[in-house]
C-alpha cells in the first residue's frame, strides 16, 4: 500500500477515535454532573477515564504519527499555510493540555469517586472541580472542531483561523459557565 494512502487512512481513523472519545468523555462527564448517587458518580468517573485512555489518547497518537507522515509525504513545510499551522498548533496545544491538566483533573475525579463509594456519601467532586479544569474540559470539543475545520476547509487566511479559535473559546467559556448548572437542573 502507498505510504500516502496509509497515512491518510491513519489520519482519518485517528480523528474518528479522537472525536468519538472526546464526545464520549463529554457525555460521561455530563452523566457524572447529573447524578447525586455515589455509584452513578463513580461509574461516570470510571467511564470518563476509560474513554480518555482508550479512545482519545490512541486517536491522538495515531493523528500525530500519520500527520507527520502526510507532511513529509506531501512535502509541506510546517509553517507554509495558516490551516496547517492551525492544525498542528492546536493539536500540540490540546495534546499537552490533555496530558497535563485534563489527566490530573480526571485522575483526581476518579479518586474522589472511589472515596465517595467508600464513604457512601453525596457526590461533590464535580462541583469542586477547578475553573481551569472545567474550562480545559469544555475547550476540548470546540478546539477539536477547529482542527477539523482547518484540515477540511483549509483556510488560507490567519484571520479565518483566528476567528475559528475565538469562536471555540467563546463556546468553551459559555459551556464552562452554563453546563454545570444545566446538568444539575436536568436531574439524574
């Protein structure tokens, strides 16, 4: 099989894994925010970590490997076009953020969920999640959408890439402020 086709297949498969994993993490987190039951909270925390480690991380690694293959196979420079810089720059940001802040937040949440099961008490772990932890969690899907936008539309203007990033940040801030309240209001 041609290296270019193999790299394209890997890139598409990686984006499917990453996007599906981020959506699953979002939904598991949402379930954890809605529950008042220690068991439901622990299950949501476990699924959040499972989807993150089982889908998001392998998808990101596949994207990184296939993306490098595509850049070299196509003879693209890393700084040649705004869309390419947007894709790899945002990917790199998300990869570092996801393996530092997000991983720390989810590991802490899993520990709190296990403690809630031991104590058989009410769940307060998501309510105590830091503002930075919530913002980075809610930034994942909007920035993923911008990465996909850069790869599919390939905007040639820095203004278009910047506007897409700005919209993603506004969506993330809106989710950070409203989603916890909406989840609690909707009940279990």
